[in-house]
């Protein structure tokens, strides 16, 4: 079934997560960039959908221009590498909320253009502050990361706007991820793929799980479609 889906050539874009999916410790291997470049050279689109704050992403990702669009801050902003334009998809964070987190000894408190983030074990305190202030915010987990965004903002909502800008429909998208915050992304796509190191919950949801982990999983996926890369994980 999977081979028939891939060989149908009906998919026009890959929407991939960054950390844990194409990158390890913030960096993408040359062989993974080669595979992603081949995908784009075949006339297809490439979208990065990440929980990272944009400025942080631009520091660690040295080939940002490989992507047609970036959905950053877990769906809260869209960045066009070609034009270097940023579009906010939600309101900036509440300053009083940020101050209250710090007063409750939440450390670190990472603030983006929209997202507010920290790490475990601060999830309970974050949730308590949101309830005490009666704010319309969602807490989204990404393995150890705890992300706070306006209600309804997630990777799927951001990708929906991005693919509309690219004149694509969700059923023509392959989505690839590894963690809890990729669940909505895979549900929206025509084909959901979990890399080999993904959490069990995402693997159960995915249409296909790669044998390779992180970038090797992406290479495996692209080879299955394009049959151009010599990847040891292929049967």
C-alpha cells in the first residue's frame, strides 16, 4: 500500500520537523541536505515546521534557503527565506504571564515573537499560572520541552496557512516528525511519516515508520520516492 502511494507521484511537498527529525543536536548532516536538495530539484516543495524560535533556528540552521517556507514557533509564525519576510499568525505573548512564570521560579523562560517555552518539570506550574490568569492558552509538549501558545495554534494550523500560500492541499503533503507536537501535523497531511527515533505515540499514528533515525529516516523516505540515493536502511 505504501509503495503504491509513493509511486503514484501525487505528493508535491514534504513538511518536516527539525530537531530529532532532520537534525541531531541542532545540526543537519551533509547527506541529509543532499537528499533534501534532490527533493527540491525534482520540482517539489520543502516546508520546515518547527517548534524553535525563529532567531534561534537561523543561528543553528546554515542552509535555511533550502526550504520554500518555514513554519516556526510551533505554528505561530511563517518565514519566507527567499524574501526574508516574517508573518505572525497570532498575538505576541502576555508580559504579565511571563513575569508570573518567573516569579514562580520557572527557569528558563524562553520568549519568541508568539511562543513562550520552558522545560520539564515546569509543566504543572505553567498550567496553574494559565488557569489562575484565565488565559486562552494551550500547553503543548515536545519531549522535554513545554511550549505555550494561543489556543488553537499548533503545527497543523501553521502548516495549513503555509500550504495555502504555496497553492497546495493537505492531501498532497508528506509530513515527517518525531514528537508529541508533530501529531497534529501528521493528522493534517496526506501521508504521515515517523522517523525511527520517534516516540511510540507518533509511530502508532503514522502511515509509515522509517527504519533510519533522524536524517537517515528522511533520506530513506526520499529514496523510496525518488530512488536516487543509496541508503542502507532500504530493504
